[in-house]
C-alpha cells in the first residue's frame, strides 16, 4: 500500500504542463532597421545590438563580426527578426527580446 501511495504521488511530478506544445514558437519576419550599433554586456558575454527610438534588436552571435567594426555608427540593415516574450521563473512577463539574423548591410552613415 505504501508503494502505491508513493507511485501515485510521483505521477504528478512528470511535468505535463511544462512540455513545449509549439504554440510559443517565435515568429520570424524580414524587416529593415535603422539605428546605432552598440556593444553591451561584459567581457565574457558581449552582445551587439542596433538601437533606435522604437526598440533594440540583438544581433545573433554568428553575425556579430559583420557589425563589430561599425560600433557607434548609424546603420541600416535588413534581416530576419525573431520576437520572443521573456518570462521570469515565476511566470511573470519580463519584456520582449528582438533578435536579428541573416543580416544584409544596406547603408552606413
């Protein structure tokens, strides 16, 4: 009987609610962005982003070399935008993160 109770209690711990159902998959769209290239983070985790008055777009690690020498300059790029809603561990919203990949530089000012 004790074994049955232990097994029954552990069945709820398999995390059925936490399985990815695919509905939270980020949407990808091609956009054109104009903004200032900035380096943020620290020595261990540097990130490049393009920032303007509307939003900030983080550049994926594989393509940082395209914009690394253009820091503090205004650029216009075209790329695939991925928008993700971030959440804290307790489920509360933590903001939006916009990533850019497959970047093509259109102009540099």
